[in-house]
C-alpha cells in the first residue's frame, strides 16, 4: 500500500512564519505569566499587612511596610533567560524580623516601650513617639512617671486638672516577634497557580495557526 502527501504552499509559509516568531511569542508568554505571578504575590502581601495583628499577617499602623512592597519583571525579547522577577521590601528595617521572627532587646535603654491604646490616635498613629522626650516635657501642667500595676511597669501621663491617668507605654525587657509576614510562604503557597498559568500561556503561544490544509 502506498500513499502520497502534497504540501500546500500557503500552509508551509504559515508554518515557517510561525517558527520564525516562536521565540518572541514564547518569551512574551513567559514574561506575561511571570508578571502576573508577581502581581498576585504583591497583592496578597499588601493584604497581609492590613487590619489587626494576626497569626497569618501583620497589623498596619503607618502603612510603611505595605508601601515598601514592590514586584517588578524585566527582560529583553526574545531571550527567555533575561526574564527577571524582583520581589522586595525596601526601606523598612523591621521587615526581616517580621518575616523570620526573632527577639528584640533595647540597645540604649533598660526597657523597650510598647505603645498602648492611650498613646494612639484613632488612625493608629503614636501620639508621643518618645518616652524620653515626654519626660523632658514634665512641668506644672503635666507629669509623666513610671507606675507598676500587677507586676508590670507602665509610663503614665497625668495632666493638671484631669483625674484620669493616661497609660502610654508598657515597659518590657524584650519582645519576641513570631515569623508572620509570609514573603516566602505566600510565594510557595501560590506555586500551583503559577504552574497552571505557565502551562496555559505556553500552550497558547505554541498553538498552531488554524486554517488551510497540509
């Protein structure tokens, strides 16, 4: 039994053109997939810094950490090896300890000062950033002092003419910070979605043209 095949010239030209553009199409597909992966990661990380402090994230006070998070994808077509993704938190020195956990101890004082509700505005900002500076402002109109309650030490503010005491800081020797930010764990958790996205992108980029016969 014999059979013969005749190649359609127009189909052959389309196939040749497809192969010529394949590197650029594959590069574009991979870069777009990686870019979307980076956007997903950044979106989730910013979300994790909202709300109160929780086991699965970090409470927001100033918003500096959320603003420090960036995701960028670069590359030069059609070189797939040039595609680079950068996921960073820049300019916030306390990001690493919230990512990996650790113990914070005072460097130039006997105690750490932990701001309490009386020392926070409605927006979560600290009213009095420095206990040392507040003690320096003691006068006949206000007085800051250390008070011990149930074995704990507090810095308290008493204003003249007011009966209420303002508990501004809790004094502690150290603070243990759990690993709760989740830069790495969030990326790892999103791995199945990344694989599905990449397979779909490559399948689309390598899909043969329709139409004609061969």
